[in-house]
C-alpha cells in the first residue's frame, strides 16, 4: 500500500518573513495515529496548519482527516479541473506499476490559485491525455519501489474568491510504499527520503 501524509500550512503576507520561512523549512512531518490506518491501495493523512496570530512558533493543526482510496485514484483525472481538485490528491497524480508507484506533479489550473506553473509536460503530445498541448507542469517527481520514501514540497499563492484577499500555502507530501504493519507513529521522524522533489515559486 501507499501511505501519504499531506501537510498544508496556510499563512498571510505578515508571515512571509525569514523567521517564519525557517519554521516552515523545519516542519516536514508530523506524528501519525496508526489506529486510524486501514488496509487499502492508498491511505492519506491530511493536516491543515496555521500560525497563532502574532506568535513566531511552529504552525498548529486546525483540521486533520484520514482518507481511504482504491484503484480509482490511479488516474490523471478528467478535463473537469474542479472535480480533479476535490476528488484526487491536489497537485499530484499516482499510477501503480506492478510493485512500484509513479508519483507525478501537475498544475491543477484552478482560478483561485493564479500561480500557474509552466514547464515540462510528459503528456504534451498524447491526444488522449487531459494535458495534451498544455503548457503546464505534468512530470514524474519520482518512482517509489517497495519500502522507499519520497517527499514533495511546493508552495502556492491563493486568492479568496469572496474577499479577494491573498494568502499563501506551504505544502509537503510525505509518501511511503510499505505494508500497513510497517506504519509507525513517528516513521518519518528519523528517516531521510529516498527521493525529494521541490516545486517552489518566488511568491511576492
């Protein structure tokens, strides 16, 4: 199975300083409640975090969910980008290849996130792909073999569709290909990723 820990830290323009940046760079993993893990194709722990107002200290969780996915997750999605954004894992696509998993990073192209990434698109010439002739990133971040661990780090700038206020996101995916019996509360704490992929924009 594939275990995914998704960390989403949201912050505003007053929290873009080097002090907060150092906190974000040092906050790459969190503990796991192993009692909530179920046997499946892909199990995801998703944690949303934010900083306490006026306090320069690690971001605190305000929402945590655990989700179970089956074979239906192994797709690049459809041309309905809003459905993709809500039903798949944001900004990544997963494909199973025998005992390995190909993890891809892609640009979701949603209107509330105007920081469009342009670059390598592995499906640019594939007429059957939703990424056909799109000038956006859609590339393999890494392939995870059995017991390998990979990390994806990316950032974004968002706009609230109602208030039109800007805010920012620092996002980390910790992904490991292992059996459910190998999942531990602190399994990411003392383990260096076998692969790391970064997609960091210069957010002004």
